[in-house]
């Protein structure tokens, strides 16, 4: 695209944005900001940045309620440390998958790029499985600490933890395959082949951003902690259970809707992390177990 054309596009976009803003301004002038906001959100356009509050060193979506205040620090700390532990491990695993994929690329011709398949090694998988167990137990300990009881060994949740591990290894493998074959096809289209192509692809994938790994680690950390909390909580009586979007600083519409939901059982609450969360893996919502 020529620079001149690009500038025309920018001006057009800007003109449309001004018209869009004027339309909403007119509604505010006619009906007041509250009603215009309600209408805006009713259309599903709820990406108005929420006001976050600073509370004892944490950035929260609102002031915590009393019983949330007792738990939120420990939950946030557990999520953060699990995320760090898992991110480091997943980066190592992704590197070795990338090595494998680049090796395979040297023997594939462009029409066969889709046959490139990588698998996480047994050792790497075991390391990840161990980290998932540690994270699960961290989740259980949060509830045990809340009840002032030392957590016993959990019953058999191996199947569930195996599954969380497998979902994660398959997400990583898919990502590496897609990146490597995508880059290879792009360079093949540009006429590259052989060692030149492999060098180009290697450059691309070695400098790829770690954002995806970060997201996968966050999703796994929050889901596993939440699972540990549920397993432990199921052993006690609770007055009620509440959904809390306290830790999602930029709370999305679906999480905001669920915030403060109450039920006698977790099954009757929106799951946390929330499958509908617009931040996907980044959802930090959790269930608060309330006892008198
Ligand atoms: Zn959420």
C-alpha cells in the first residue's frame, strides 16, 4: 500500500471515529450520562475501563467485602507464584519443541509442511505434571488455612490433573507447529528453500513473543488453583459461596455480571475462572467460601 493511500485510510478512520463519538455525545446530551451508559452497555459495548482501587498493595476491581478481604491476598499470591513457576517451565518445554520442529522441517518439502507434528517428551511432561500437582495443593492449602486445618492427602484426582497437563502440552505443541509451518510456508512462497529457508524460520520462531506461553501458564495456574480450592472446600460446610471478580482489574462484561452471585453450592455459580471471560486465560475470578 502506498503511503498516500495509507494516509487517506487513516483520515477516513478518524472521520468515522469522530462521527461515532458525536453520536454517543448526542445521546448523553439528550438523556444524561447514566442512561446513555446503560444503553451503551446494553448493546454489549461494555469496554469502558473500570475504575480499579488500590487495596493493601493489590490492584482490585473494587473494595473487597469483609470475608473477601480475608482471602484475596492469599489467592492473589498463589495465582502469581503458580503463574511464575508454570511460565518458566512452559518456556523450557516450548524451546525443546521448537528444536524438534526445526529439525523436522529440514526433511519436509512445502507440500508436506502440514505433516509436521511435535510431541512433548516424557520427561518434560512429568515435570509439568509435578508442577500441576504443586499448584493443585497450593489451591487446597488456601481453603485448609481458611479453616485452620492442615490439609490431608487428597483423594485420587490424578485423572483430572493428568488432563490439565495434557491440555497444556497439546496447546504448546499446536502453537509451535503452527508457528513453524506458518513461517516455513511464508518463506517458501517467497522463493526460499533448503538451508536458507530453515535459517529464516529459525530467526522468526526464536524471536517470537512469549505472550502465548504467558497466557497458557496463567490459564493453567488459575484453573488448577481453583480446582484445588473446590476439592478442599467440598469437605466442609459453608454458609454460602460467592463469585468474586475482585482480582480482574479490567473486569469484562460477563465477569462483572457474575460478580457477587451467591449460591449454596459451587455448581449453581458461574464457574471461576469464567469460560465466558473476554480475557480468556487471563480470568482471575474465584469463588469465595463464606462461613459464619
Ligand atoms: Zn474473570
